[in-house]
C-alpha cells in the first residue's frame, strides 16, 4: 500500500519489460527444470498476492492460506481425474470451493492480531489433517496420481512451456485484478479497516462484512493457485499443504514487502527459488536460507520491493517526494501489535 | 473406561501438559514483554534436549543434573539469540512483524544447524530409572511421567516465586505492563528483555530435556510441540502466566484423552478446534474469562 | 417539536465504573448543542454511545423518531450520524483525498465485482465521489493538499481533514469531539465559523469542547455533565451563571483561597 514514489510512466514501463521477459523466458531457457521451477514460483506468487490483500491491505494476519491451496488443488485434481470434468470448469470450481470453505472463517474475523493468526493456523492444521486422513477422497498419504494437464477448450496444454504460460496468464490476471481493486471503494474500505477500524466504522463501513469479503476473495484466488499447482505437478500429496506451507506464504509477503503487490511476487520468487540456488551449499543450504531470511528482515517493512525501488530511484536519479519518503508507522505493526490486553 | 485406565491417561496427559506449559510460559512471557511471537522457541527446546543428552554422553549424570544442563544451555542460547539477532533488528527499528518473521528464519537456521551438529538420527535418552513402573492402585504409570509432572510443577512454582519476590522478577513484570514507565523507574529494558528471553529459554530447555526423556531427542523435535504450546498459550490468553500454565496442562490432557476416544489421526485437530471455539466465545482466551470489568 | 436525537436515561457501565449515568437529553434539529464537563465527566463516552461505538448498558436512544438503541456504529453512520475524534483518527497512510472519499463510502454501492469489471456505473460513482470530496476539501481549505498523505499535514489541518471526512456525506447529526484541542486562537475562531457554516447547511451539531470561548460562541444550548450525570442544561448565558457548574469545574468553594495559601 505504500504509494510508489515512481511516476506512473516508469512503473508501467517496468511492468511491461518484466512481462516480456517472462513471456520470452521459456524459449530462451527451455530446460525443463528452469521452466518448472519458475512456474512454481508464479503459482505461489498468486497465493502470495492473495495473502497480501489480507495482510498488507486489510491488516488481517492469516497463517492459514495453505488450507485454500490444498482445497483448490484437490478439488481440481479429483474433479478432472475422476469425473473427467474439463479443466476450465475444474479451475473455477476449485476457486469457488475454496471461497466457500473460507466462509467457515467468518466468525473468526472478530479476532484480532495474533489471535486471528493462531485461529487461521489452526484452520490450516485441521484442513491438512482432513486431506491426510480422508483416504477415500484424497488418497491420503499415498497421494493423488495421474492428474491431467490443463486444457483450454480443445487444446490440451501439455508440456512445461504451455503450463508455464497458463500460470503466467493467471498471475497477470490476478495482479491486474488486485491492482484495480485497491483504489476502488472496496479497496478503500479494506485499507480504512486496517488503518483505523473505529474510524472506518464511524464512516459507515461494516467491518465484519468487508473482512469476510477479503477472506473470500483471497481464498478464491488461492484456490485458483491450488488448481494450477495440481495440474502443474500432476501429483498431490497432503504434505504439500501443511501449516508450514502457510508460514512460507507469509514469508513471501514479508520478504517482498508488506503492502506491495509487486513485493508479493518478488517475495514468492525469492522464497521459491532461493533454496534452489542454495543447493550448491549442500547441507548448509537451509542454514544459510534461515540466515538470509533474518537478514531480509533487516530491510524494514518495505522489504525487497522497497529496497529495489530505492536502488532504482538512486540509479534513475529520481528525488523522492519529501512527503512520501517517510512512512511513519508501517501497517505491519498494526497487524502484529498484540492487542491481547485489550480488544 | 476403567478407573486405572483413567489414571494412566490422566498422568500421561498431565505430564505432556506440563511440558507444553513450560514451553507456553516461554512464549507468553516473550510476547508479553516484546510482542514477539517467538517461532524459534521450539528450537530452544530442542537445544535443551540436545545439550542434555550430550552432557550425559560425556559424564554419567543424574537426571536432575541433565535437566539443569538443559535449562542453563537453553537459557544461554535464547539470550545469545536475543542479544545477537533480535536486538540488532530492533535497533534498526524494523516493524514488529519483521522481528516475528526473523524468528521464523531463526527457527529454520537452528533446526538445520541442529541437524548438522547432531545428525539426522534421533538420539535416545538413557534409561533413567531403576524401577520400570510405579503403581497407583491398579494403575501402572511410568516413573518418567511422574517425575516430569513433579519437576515441571516445581519449575513453574519457582518461576512464580522469582517473578513475585526477586527484584529482577518484579522489574520484568513492570516492564511487561508498561515499558515507558519502567524505564522512567530506572529499569534497563535491554537487560530485562534479555532476561525474559533467557527465562523463556530456561523453561524451554527444561521442557526439552523432559520431552527428550519421554520420547527422544532429534533436531526436529521442537517444532510441533512448540506450535501446540503456542496454541495452548493462546487458549489460556496470551500474556497471562496463569493462562499459559492452565492452557498447557489442559491441552495436554485433552490431546491424550482425545487420542483414545477420537481417532489418533485427528487428535491434533481436537486441540485446534477447541482453541477456535474458545477464542470465539472469549476472544482473549481463558484469561479473558477471568478478567473482571474489561 | 420532536427532537432529532433523544437520549432517554442512557447508561454505560464499564465493570465497576459508571461512565454515563442515566443521561437524558433532547437535541433539536438545527441546533448546535454544546456538551461540556470536567475531565472524566463522560462526554466522550456519551459521544461513543450516540455514534454507536459503544453500546449502552441501559436506556434508549432515538434518532429521527426511530429507536436506534444499541445499533452498531456503521448502521448509525449510514443513518447520518458522523463524528470526529478527540485524538484524531485519520487514515494516516492514505492521501487527504482518499480520507474524505472514505467518508463517502455510504454513498456508493460498488463492490468487488463492479470494481474488477470497471463497469460504467462504477466509474461514474468513483468520479462523483472524487468530485464531491474535492468540493468539501475546498470548503475547509485543504484542496491544494488533496494528494498529500494525511500524515504530512500540520496538526490544525488534520483536524480540518477529519471534519471534512465527517461532513462530506451530508450528515444529519455531526458529533465533534474536542475539535479545537491544540488550536491557536485564530484557528479556533476559524473553526467556530466553519461549524456555523456547516450548521447553516442543515447539519445538527453536538460539540464537546474544553475551549470555553468556542463553546460560548458556537452553541445555542449547552448540556453539562459531571461524574456521568447531567448537571445542567441551558443557554450559554444560563450555564455561565450556574453555581453548580462553576463548582463542578473549580471544585468546592474555598478552592481558590487554598491555592493562594499554597502559592
């Protein structure tokens, strides 16, 4: 939500350049592994964007997004593999079901801060246990096999590249959607709730209603990501959707920068790709990963997106508008400040 | 359920509940003082267990000594992390959320370091008792469990005494309630925060030794119990010492009893569902229930 | 004439403390009603009750002859009750304009779908909100700062922004909680003029203030609270002369003499 200091023209140029790079990537680096891992990063970027809507723009700490990834993934997989439903319908169904499931969280929206986080964490754990134990539905720990490739109408999107482009398309659509939502009446209501709930109420905003909507929208988007995940991996295992995955999505948003849409994407890429890059370090891989996470947290609430913005500003010799430069109390505090001593 | 069965389950549940309570106390004290959800608390538990069992391999020590070793090293580790890492971040004035995320990073770092140092194989705690079984009426309980309960409660009582009667303990209480006023009274917040983490580490390290003696020690042992303890602390009301103790014991009992009545595979869910239900009724946990006039 | 706002023995207890004790008050449409009292008298709690941020423990509240007892804040806001806050509750990280546009939330209807699809209706609605917000900013004199973040505003301007946010949706009842706090005499005078202008547009005002000049200048009637109870009610002249009011503010008779003795 921190307003970018860049003039609109620069931002749009940057976005188009990045988009072109991504479109061209699988043709320049056609190695299956590269395309595969970048697709995965994009899928998680979609989930991270959804969490950003909740955390960065509504101030809701949700540590339960993996539940919706799982629900979306398994729904899409079961519906296509067992019932031979076409992918497009499965995809939509996955999102819808995840959205409906999120309605179970509506009573939880009255919780605040850490308590909300713990409740969503609990939700994630419960969903994982269901995925694990209901073997008749999900295959349990044996997993779900033979998930077909996605398809659009008559074309089956076989192969890594086709899959990649599908993921890219959904990612772009998600980004655009959220980009449109934020400056709208709906987006303003969410941000008002995050910045000052009482003032939002006093302005006529029904906080419970809007927070619930935010949860549903985030769940639907995450459900879509889950569907893409299933048809990308062709195999599902409940261990892909533990609460640790929920924490990973949170890490993505935190590292990228809470309150930045681009940051969510950057964070997703970092968290997904960094462990791969660190493979050269063998057994020290995760130790270094942990250390780097800590180091990233030294970047302040703007995260990596903010850092890149600052560097780019330096390089382009743009002077920050004196107003925008200082952001006093980051909304990250508003989320995490434990109001356990008062409601 | 027969009477002896009930006693056996009760003792088992109480034992694991005491362990959860010790970990939960650490969580609650840290969050009370700093607002930080210490995700690495589970790794402090692990370090306590590891140092304990390592000490035993070096010298054949009685169980109490292992417990002390675990507590001391747990405390030292926690203080080192706080002074070395968290304080550095605080000095840079990063938002609270960043510190919380940093504890996640610390958790990853410590877990994997633990794996490097002690290997991937679980390490068994030595058989620590001569008799195999105590008998309570017709019930048979492992002495381990009884000792865990006794020692766990002892530690909690000592903690209460420390907080109520020592200067440092009272300073910690003051700082938790109002940092600014505490500073005006001459309380050194850096020192107090370090003490808070230290005590959290002592409690966690102790819990680690107890947990290890109950099952085994391994690099990943701390994570799940810590999550459960955190849920228990929330159940009891974050920031409430009594709530953490009650929450931990309650969680342990419910988990143990649920495992036989509901299918074992869903026993973790029971705690979560209970948590969500309690939070819906009392958004501040059980402690909120007992707080008057809010 | 039936009152716009009628409080009937409204009470609010917090555990052992009775912040508002059986207060009855009728505010007529078109009034500027002052609400004063020593610190802790229950003024802000009364405003919280009227605006719905707190629910009453007992008693009734009627707005435009409809029973609105216990209705939540957002419902009352939709009914036309708007307010400012003692300690300023701006959306600091949003721009001045966005702050005011949130005040117009109730005038719009677009939700998630309309926003994503950018329907014609949604775009027209946004334009209207944009225009109306700028108009109000002009009224309070903040229009040239419309795109600055609210956090960048000077203190006096922040107070004006909060008022702008509260009046943009043409409220029926405007509650002002110490709007003059921290203002210098010039700003306070401008504030009184602004309040009068708002009132002239048909907005009923309830004004909580410690600045006696502002209260005496702006209000047609004043209600005095003390220890949660209504102490007195009347015109500014009547209140100024009221013995119990003076005593409530200054303590028991002989207070001044004691102060001199210690000085």
